[in-house]
């Protein structure tokens, strides 16, 4: 099992259409990757940084669980262009992606 974390930086003046993201983009992800090893996806919205009143470093993060790194790579090879190509429909920032092993 692996986690793929897609982090959208909180940049001054950037846009993020949460309604589109939650209702359209995530539906696309579920439709295309649902049968390809995608087990779960959780969306977290940043509310602040570590210091009281500071802005969060990331406005939104998707934490996506896949059966394996190979399953994720196959899903990206098959439908990645369509899914990643949808990003400009809800934000103008470039996300950072991290693939992680689940330790506990």
C-alpha cells in the first residue's frame, strides 16, 4: 500500500475552485482510477500554518491510497494526461506530488 499526496501550494493571488475540485475533478479521478488500484482518497483543506494566524503552506492536499506504486504508475500511464490536464480547471498553481510508503 502507498500514499500519493498531491499538495497545492497556498500562493498569494492564486485561485482554487473547491466546488469544481470536489464535484468534478474527484469524480473524474474515481471514474478513471477506481478500478486501477485506487483504494481511498481524503481531501484536507489548509486552515493555518504552525504559527497562530499564519497562512497554511498548502491550500488543499489530496491524500490518495493505492494498492502499490506499480498500480499508481499504471493508472497514471492510462489516464494521467486526462486527470492532470484537468488541474487548470480548478487552480492556477502547480501541485507538488509525493509518493510515500505507509509505515504504521
